C-alpha cells in the first residue's frame, strides 16, 4: 500500500523554476512564450517562484517580472528576496569558522584552487579568480530602504582577506585554475571532503566551479519554508531544473521536471522530462497542465 499522495488529486498551486538553462535560454533570454505561460499561471492565482543559484544582485527587473511578486530563492537557497521591494527577507549564511574550514579543506584537494565569496556586501575574489561580470544590482537602497549589497566585484590581496571584516557569506566559490578538471570530478571530490560540513554543488557542466552553501541549505529547504507559509503541500508544486544544484528541489516537488538539456543528476532526480530550455520547455509543460486542468483558478 502506498501512502504517497495521488497526483491526480493535487492541483498545481506553486510553480518553482530554476533560471539559467531552464527558463533562460542558451542565448541569455526569456522567450515571449515562456513569459506568457508564467503570466497565465499568475493570473490563475498560482504562485511562481524563481529558484536560482544567482545572487540577488543578478536578478534584474526583467527577470523579477517573471515571478508572482512574492519572493525569489537566490544563492541556491541561502537568500530569500522580496521581488516587489528588492529587499532581502532572510539569509542562511555560512558562518565564518565553517567558511574558513571549507577553504582549508578544498585548497588541499582542488588543483590550483582559487576562491571567491558571495556576501551581502558584494562579491570578493582572490588573485587568479575569474569573476563573472555582474549586472547592476537589483537590490538597491532606493528599493529596499536600507543598506544594499554591493553592485560589483572586489579583488582582495590575499586569500585571508576574503573573510576579513566579518562578511555575511551566502555562498563560497572555488574554481580550479588547472586545465583538465571538469565540474563533475571536482564536485565528487568536494562532496567527500565536505561531508557533514557544508553543501557543495555546481551549476555549469563546462565551468570547473564549486558553489558551497551552509550545511542543510539548498533549494528544497528554502521552498519547504515558503510552501509551509503559504499552506502549499509538495504534491501541489511543479518544479523545473537542469543542474546538480536543482536536484533537492526536483526530488521534493510533487512534479519534478528535468529539462531535456539537463545534467544526468538532475534527470535522475526528476520523475518527468520537459523539452529543452531553447524549445521553451517550461512553457510547453505549463500550457499542457493548464489545458488538462491541473493548473486552474485557485
């Protein structure tokens, strides 16, 4: 006898979607079809939550407009962002002792390890680290009414300076500067050495970059809190993702869709497959759920 809910009895009340490689296509855009499908869901009273590895400063106005107007889950679950006011609602950071221990352990096993830290004050990186160019910060004093994360990146002189001044670390990043190491091989090493200490993931199959969050922090734990607040059960959630950092969310949701372009770990965690991001896969699934009445007026 199964005690799992019958999904035929569960309408969708919450859409949770990753951004890059899922909603955002390979050319960095969100199609009109995808925007329209999300707008139809919002019009029916279904909540739409963006659940991303991006920090709040990489959530632009055009991206924020895709969601329901409530919150986005940023930094792989470490930050909840109010999309209406551009204000950070909650943070689950790495403590500085744990961050230092993560650095100590990773520098011993990652070939040519170079580090950066995403903080509420901005992004810091040591010599040799190649940061992505940030967009203008979505979280600003004018929007939030208070202190805002820094908009750009700041190089520091030494590795020790990364954590100087008691920053609030939402995500620690470690990249291998040696050629020949892939994201999957680095992640396998990190999972072993950081077991019980912190949560390593990656979000790009081509970039040898580890993203490390506090122990117990991931996309699913952040969504669990929001769903409880909104009185939504997991069986009423449809989730979309494509990378290892999406795995907990895809397993947690009643309907978990891995994109056709997904990493094998995401595919293995999901119980369904959506067409690729470049085929507007999220839109195609949502349109089908609306046609069949699984998504309807709340």
